[in-house]
């Protein structure tokens, strides 16, 4: 190795810290079990469907208000409100889809 003993020791500490950090992140990821698997598209549609449903059917706000209230950046999840069935379907990037339905006394839940 090149460099002073002090530099080598510092490099080893940095490398060890990096390895431990990555191992911790991998362990936390595995400990979370089922979830989104870092899938921002899936998270975006589920959040938008659920929040839009709650805004429209629980809070009884108008659709225009709810669209702006639930909007995130980038605005990839597009919601569609079905007033007859009391549900909201959100889609993003033509790959992701989620549905949230209103249930009297329980509020809105994510169906899929």
C-alpha cells in the first residue's frame, strides 16, 4: 500500500464504514418484509388513490380541490373518481394501477 500508516488506517475505516452501512441497509430492507420494493410508481398510485378517495368521500371536498391537494411532484399518478361505486383508480406510466374504495364507517381502503 502507498501512503502513510495514518492514511491507510483512515482508508480502512472508511471502507469498513461503507461495508457496514451497506450491510445495515440490506438488513433493514429485508426486515421490512413485503412492501413496495423501492417501487416509486407503485407507491405513487397507492398514495394518490387512497388520499384522493379520502378527500372526496370522507372529507366531501370537490374533485378539483382534491386533485390539487393530493398532487405530488412529479405528478405521475393520475386519479379517476367513480362516484357511483365510491372509488378512485389511479394509474401511472401505463404500468402501475391502484384502486381505493370508500366503506361507510371505515373510510377508504386500498383494494389493489
